């Protein structure tokens, strides 16, 4: 990749810094406009009001106000402005990979306390199995996300889960195929609730799902934090870190991820309305990201004593 700096530290794996934001829009760019093929057309996550500025190691994206929307497919409505890495990052077989970056996010006219109304994101996306490991940052909320998403290019994608349908049909399809939970930390700390959620998670593991874990770390507009996501393929688990503190983990990840496409984005997560998208109401976001520091560790061989 362009502008990828490799470091090798004994016992700490190999670290690659993926930046090169100044190459955006040029041939051979490290980061490219995000989007998906839908009904034979490419639907891009590009907003008419977006301003994208990049240096080799710093990206600033601003959309104020949001204008991009999709009235039919939820996953095509959520992201307003987003970049993908042009090439995916490989996960060492049986080993560990981590993604670390710095971000300062600012919301404009977003609803206080409502994360889904507008946030800046980092996304590690597995387009083969639908696994998504994300960090979401709004003016006053930080959220770790573990999800399995029916991306449009997945052969098992069921568009009827995303398309508009009568309420009873939507309810039944949602119960059968898609599960979403927005977990508040105070409830998660309740032992009985935690036990119930673990059982329910196991029951839903073969379906699409999205778990939102809000983190009780105070934050304010434009405050910079250091974020990290660690994926351990050998032990089927992932961890979310902020400012050098582990704050969330997911275990028993059934689908082994071989590679991740990385993304930086400005997003919403507002459910589609009865007749059209309702995600844009005059709000906007700005995100200022560092390059992504990607560290890989090979599998540790078993040692017989």
C-alpha cells in the first residue's frame, strides 16, 4: 500500500501504518470512495456536501449538513461519507491483528445523547462473512460495535430483510433473521441481565445481528481519543480499547475472518421511516483521523513440556 511504513519490534509483531490520505482521488490511492453494488449499479457513500482533506498521515472529512440517503436499503442509508482501503488487510492464520488510530469527532446540530443521529466511525469489515468490528464516536457518546451485517455482495444476502415491508412482515423477518441491541452499560453490569444476553447472543449467533456497547468514558466535541480493536483469530475473540484501556470484548466469533477492509466514515444509524429515509434533519459531522496502525502477530506455537 502507498505510504505504508513497516516496523518490526522483537516480540511485538509487525506494525504497518496505513495513511496516504493525500493520494485520495488519484490513481493508485490507498483509500477509495466506499460503496456497494446494488441492482447493477454502484451506490457510493458520498455526500454532496462533503469536504475531504488529507495529508500523508491525517484525514479530515466534514459533511455539514448531511444530505446522502437511501429510501429502500438500510445499509445503504447509514453511511453518508466513507472511505475504504483499496486493498484488504490479511489476518495471520491462527494469529492476531490489531487496528489503532486517533480520532477527534465533532457533531453539528446532532441530538444530544443520541449516538445514532450522527457519529464518526472506524470499521473493520469482512465482506466474506459479514463480520464488522467498529468504533463509533459522537459529540458525547463512545460506542463499541460487534455485528454481522448482510452486505450486498454476500451471496446469502436477503434484501427482503432490508427493503420496506408491511409492519407484521418486518417484525417476523427481523425476529427470524436480524437481531439488534443497543446495550447500556448500567444494564450490562447487572448479572442477571448479562446472563440473559449471553444466552440470547448464543441463540442468535447464526443470524445477522448488531451489538452496540456504549462506553462510560466522558467525551466532548473535538476531543481526541486513541482507539484500538484487536481480533484474535486463533481464539475466536475480539477486544475494544480506548486510551489504553480495554472496555469491551466479544467471544465465540463463529466465522473466522481472513481479511478486513478498513473504513473511516461519517454516519447515522437511524432506522428507515415508513415511506422514506429519516436520517437527515440538518445535522452534520466532522472527523479528524490519524493513519491506522495495523499490528499483526503470528500464531503462537504449542510448546510441549
